[in-house]
C-alpha cells in the first residue's frame, strides 16, 4: 500500500497525533510544562507552514494544467 504523503502532511488529524505523541513523550521524560508547550507550538507552526506550501503547490499545479488545456483549446 502506497502512502499519500501530500494528504498526510496536510491533514490536521495527522499533526494533532504528532503533537500528542511528542508532548506525551516529553511529559514522561519529565520536561517542564513550558518546554512541552514550546515544542508543541513549534510542531504546530511547522505543520501550518508545510500544509500551506503543499496546498499552494497543488493550486499552482492545477492552474498550470488549466492554462495548458486552454492553450490546446480543450
């Protein structure tokens, strides 16, 4: 089974699971609450950036596809 990474990396559920997993590990390892919050914030910010970049790439790719179809007269 092939994993659709574009879909995974833009999924809010995936990133919520990543944040949950990492913060749980940090709590088990006795990191301070402040450090756990900072790591969770960093992961969330990174996820937002990744989702934005992939989303914009998909929109740009679709626009190019439509422009090529228009040029061919389809």
